[in-house]
């Protein structure tokens, strides 16, 4: 009986951990609950999943490594963007569908966030970032 209880506790903990933090990156079945304002249809280069890393700092003593990832999809007749960002060495995170604006080669959002195309590359920048982060495509 003791072994059965230990097994059940372990099983429940394992299932709980596997359900925690599900995102559209690893579960395409998750449906958007917010949609972008489309000024003009996005360039195909912005579509799909991209990620990048950058350092943000007020001064050298306050370097903060950041990771950013997004997924832009067309859902029915609308566009939806799932956004993930971690900072303070992963201690702070944002992961949610965003109601940002799309205008061909540029996506803009809160806090001065801007995802844009320059040449054949996609970049991410925001308030307080000195150099934009080049983003790379992630295959789903």
C-alpha cells in the first residue's frame, strides 16, 4: 500500500510538472485569446517563430541578460502573436498573446517594443536596449 501511495504521489507530481507552463511553442493546440491590430498584412518573414537574446543595462553594474521569443500566426482571418520574454536571469517572465500592431515589416507593442525587418533579417528592440537583437527562426 505504501508503494502504491508513493507511486501515485510521484505520478501526480510528474503530470503536474508536465502541464505547467504550456505555451503555443510546444502545444500548437492552444488557441489565441488576443489578436493584433493589422494596419497592413505582415511580411512573410515575420511569420512563424523567432527567438533572440540581448543585454539590457542602465549601467555596467546592472547588466541584465534577456531572452525573447515570439510566434506570429494567422488564425482564421486574424493575426495572433504569442510573446515570451525572460529577464533578471530568468527570474521574471512574460508569456502571453499580445494585442500589438502589425504594419507590413514592423510589429510594435508596449514599452517601446518593436520587431522589425531590416534587409533579410528580423530584429527585436525595446526601450533601454542600445543595440537591437537579431532574431533567428525556430522550426516548430
